[in-house]
C-alpha cells in the first residue's frame, strides 16, 4: 500500500539527503515535481502512469531537450518509487541525448591563459583546476587535510555521486601550494583556497576569473572551468595515458563517458594508417627496384654529355 505524506517536499528532501544527494539535485527534483503537479492539477493519490506520459509528451512537443526530459522523468520516478512507495511502472524510454564534443583548449592556449592572470592566487587556482582535472565545485570545497603534497596526490571527499576519489598533484605546483599554506597559516580543516574574508570561493568567482583571463589572453575561445577539465583529460590521452587511467582520475562511472576524449585528441594519436598509404608505398618500392641503371658506355648520348661536362 502506498504512503501519501502530508508534506511531500519535506519527505523528498529527507529521502534525498539519506541517499547523499546534493542540495542542487534536491532543488532540481523539487522544481520538476512542482511543475508536474501543476500540470496535472491532481492530488498525489490520484496520479497515474497516463498523467506522467502526457506530461513528458507535452514537454517533447515544446521541443525540450532530451536531457531536460530525462531530469523530469527521474524526478517524478524518484517521488513515486522512493518517497511515496507507489508501485506504478513508468515504462517510458529516455530521450536520446545527442553527444556533444566538449570545448578543448590547446596546450599553448592553456599557457597563454595562465600568463594572462596577474593575481598569483587566482593563477594558482586556475593552474590547480587544470592540473588535477577537478570539477570547480570540488576545488572550492578542497581542504588542506585532503592533500598529500609530499606524495603528489589528494582526495576529493564526497564528490559527484557522494564518492571519494584520488586525484594527482602536479610537481610544478608543489612549492606554490606549500607557500600558500605557510603564508596564510592555513589549518588542516580549512579550505585550501579562501577569499579576503577567509571564506571559500564561490563558483561564480572562478568563472569570472576565467572569463577575464580568456579575454585578456585573446585566445578567441570562451573558457569555462569545465573546459579545463576537458582539456586535462584530452591532454593526458595525447600524452599516451590509457582511457582507464583517465577514467579513474575524472571519477567517471562508465568508460564510455571517458571515450569521448579520444575524439578530441590531436590527430597524431591516431595510429591506424589508411590502406592507400601502404598500397602506394609498395608500388613506389617496386618501381624503384625494377628501374634499371643507365650504362653510359652503351649510350652515345650520355657519352657526349659526359664529354661536354669534362670540357
């Protein structure tokens, strides 16, 4: 028997928190469900599968993206199955989300970006973001105790999916990080990067730093924090690291998610040669081997040319 709570929002929030969902996910699910309930105009005890299907079909007719429809579907399904314990089968196929090649910066563009940032702390944050492949939300929540600088690694605590994962620390940034911790007298429990008010940076602050740097460097690209993460993964693959190694550093659950970076790598990574190259190489070798050397002694024209050259 299903249970209909008096306050579904409170019940939804409690269940999401119990499962370790982020505040952003809770807010998104609440918004999606509110829109769905306004659309149906029904109480939770009267809603069925047909109402869900009609709502999603209406979103599709309004040309909502596949990813948007999937979020609505997941929010509604979570409410029914995990909060209301209402066993209705919502057998609606997910809309296919078209794959997009992520924005990538070339290595020389990364250098120009760094060089355009005058504030040394801001530069270190952006360098750290690229060098580790962290999400911007992971960077701003990073604490001093999460780092093992001597052994060149750190830990993301309760990252996406509420999971911990290891990340690498660049050798070239070790001294800068030691200096930052020493000069600002940072305790192990505090955030590694804090503003002038000794509070952790907002994500929007890092976005503004990058926007300003991209304009100043004149690289002609709009740079977001996630573009640095994409660039980190692509450059690792270009440097010869395997997809499985990059997958672990990015915290991807599936290797298919990481495979997209193969498409963004430099063409020099592609080891397969076209069969036409081998075809023409073999033909050229045969022509070279069958070509007979010219015998000057038996060729009067060559003898005359040789004689003229001597004169």
